[in-house]
C-alpha cells in the first residue's frame, strides 16, 4: 500500500477515534495532536511530505489509543504497535 493511501486510512482512523482533523499549510509550524476543552484535535501541516504527515498521524494514534479494535487496514495496524501493560 502506498504512503498516501496509508495516510488517508490513518486520518480516517483518527476521525473514528474522535479527532477533529485539520489539514492546512502551516509552513513548518508546530503540528500534531492535542486535547482542548475535551475535544481531540489533529493539525496536519500540508507543507510536510506524505511520509512525515503519516508519521504525525500515527504518533497521534499512539498517544490516544482506541479501546476497542478497529477495522482499519492491516498495514496500518502493523505501523501501530499495541501498548504493553506496565
């Protein structure tokens, strides 16, 4: 699967997890995930390469794991290692 396809699936997964996703030209400014007033936000800088954007989305998904398994592409799941119990 190509990076752009993985990126699209990762964004869809983020939206299913309740993220408000905003893609904008941030000119290299800070992008990433945050929680503000009880809502999860994911800011994606379109100035980044597709691989960098995918890494950003995957990091957000790692920070805010889903409690129940999703039906995302197996390739996406392989990029999201499950968290180990402490």
